[in-house]
C-alpha cells in the first residue's frame, strides 16, 4: 500500500474554490498520496469564524507541515495583517520558489525553463520605514532600511543549490547589486560564493547584477536555469519571468521553511471572473505538481506535468487568459483523460 500524507487544504477566496476543486479531482485520479484536511482562511474565514486566519487552520498546518492554498483576500480596513505575510513569518517560510517554463506554444519564447529562488523574510521588505520631518512638513523625507544576515544568505543560496541537485538542474545564478549596495547586497554575494564553492564540479555558478539580469531575461531567458536572489529583486524578477511564458494563470509558487511548505498559485482571487467557471486552474495544478515532487513523488509530478503540457498544446484546451474559450471544467476533464 502506498503511504498516505496528511496535508492542509485551503480553498481560498474568489476563484479559489473553482480551481481547487479542479486540482483535487485531478489529484484523486492520479492516486496522489495526500489526505486533505480542509480548513478556511481569508475572506471566507472572516465571515464564518470572525478571523481571516483561524487557529484551527494554523494548528492543521503545524501538524501536517504541508499545505495547498488557494488565493486569499486579506480584508482591508479591518486591522488584520496580510495573511500571506503572517504565514510566512509564523512558519519561517524563508524560500519562495517560482518555476517558469514555456508550455503554451506561440508565445515569445519557446525554451524557457527556469526557477527563481527568492529569499522571503529579510532584505528591503523588512518594512523598517518611517517619515522624517523637515521644517513644518512632518513627512518631508521617507526613510527605509533593510537587512540581510549572513546565516540567511547562506541558507537561501544553499537551498537553491540543493534544489538544483535534487531537480537535475545545471547552473545557479547569484543575482545581486553589490556594486552599489556594497554591504547589504555584498553579504549575499560573498556568502553565495562560499556556498557555491562547495558545489564546484557538480553545479555551475554564475553571477549577475540585477539590472543586467532583468535585461537578459527579456532577451535570452533560455540562458537561465536556477536564479537565487534577495527579497526585493526576487519579487520583481519572478513576476517578470511569469510574464515571459503566459502570465499569471500559468505561474505556480511555493513558500518553504524548515518544517512547513505551502504551495500556491501566484495569482490572486480574481474577483472579476469568480463564480463564472472560466478561471484557469493550471497555476494551482502546477503548484500541486510541485507539492508532489516535494514529498518525493516525482513519478506523479512528472505525469501531471506531461498531462498539463498535452492539454494546452496538442489538446488545444485553453482558458480565456491563454487566448482560448475553454472553461475550468473543460480543462479538468481534458486532464483526467490525459492522465489515464
Ligand atoms: P487579489 O486582490 O486577490 O490579488 P486581483 O484582482 O489582484 O486579486 P489577480 O488574481 O492578482 O487579481 O489577477 C489579476 C487579473 O488576472 C484578474 O483580475 C484576472 O482577470 C486575471 N487572472 C488571474 N488569475 C487568473 C486565472 N487563474 N485564470 C484566469 N484569469 C486570471
Ligand atoms: Mg493581485
């Protein structure tokens, strides 16, 4: 008998329930090992339980250490913090993993297959910012600071190299701005070089200044394999990369810590199309595939990836965001056929 793995499932807001139902249907047909613990978060949880992040949901996550999460709307003007940021900090989800691969043909690039590993906790998003007064203007100067620790730079670069080894990748590019931010970005580059040396002969290493990297990504994205970088640069470059290959509907992500890993689609709740049955479930589907690989089921992950590719290419089943007319249901049905 195959081993079962308990996992927390959060359907989320907006298009969340529609795309999540597609994913669980396909997972079941794949005979995926997950035993889902259904829990609420986001707007739905606020309405039902009075908080956007109920303790029962956090408890489940602590127990399972594994979650598939739909898009969450953080209620505005209610004093609640961003749910995604809270999860990241509560569980120390230090690594944000964003794979980008050409799947839909006829796009700008045919052979993109890269992964951005973004440091998720430190850097310039530490939000240590405030105004300074000058004369009678109390907000004359906006001041912001960030920090990077040697330990965290080491951990995130090591994560990228270990990911490269485990996923048969050939090269890791350290992306920085150490020519200007000599200390803040310099510590990342120096620590990165030290880690890279340990992988010499196994995984190639390359260095790029972030501005040059941005330009190269839109000219020759095929040159990149694994990119590892600090928080702000990673945020921007990972969205840039998603745009190279079909946009938000095709962009999965994972937030990974020492004890907990949360898999999700990069896009939001898309309230404009919620409830219409036309959302693209593939970003969340690919997040599910990453989750399978994460628990060692590369076999099922590979089968799912192949099915997705087949459906959108030779099958020509595409939702509106990909220029097609298919519904969420159409995509689900096509996937079920493809994995037979
Ligand atoms: P949120 O406030 O939750 O972030 P949003 O309005 O910013 O939601 P996003 O989901 O971030 O919306 O994406 C912006 C737009 O992209 C959506 O309004 C929607 O039209 C489109 N979009 C996003 N995800 C999908 C998807 N899975 N399938 C189809 N279209 C999508
Ligand atoms: Mg959004």
